[in-house]
C-alpha cells in the first residue's frame, strides 16, 4: 500500500510529477496484497493548442474565475466552479 488511494494529485511547484496512480486500489487491481504498482505522471511543456493540466493562478485566470462565479450566482446558483 504505497499511498492508500488510487490517485493522488500533486499541484505544487516542487514536485516534478502531477499525480501518482496506485493501480491496486482499482477493482481490476485486486489480487496480490503483497505487491503494488504505481505510475507517476510527469507534465510535458505546454505549447499553444495543448489542453492545460491545471489552472494557473495568475491575474487573468483569477479574473475569469470571478466572472464565472458571478455568472453562476445569477443564472445557475446550483453550479459550483473550482
């Protein structure tokens, strides 16, 4: 049992990978309790046209978040943005 969960995401700048997947926590991974397999996902350099992994907390994106939050409160109060 490496991490106790199937997936743990890492979003801090110091960790070189974005997530660790421990396959034994998925249904198909049940079986050998004495072993586990993990996969670390590493980011690729983003280039125009690629889908970003995580939101970047900068002034532009924080402003967009505020606009969506305001819009949701007015037109869709049951929608939560994160």
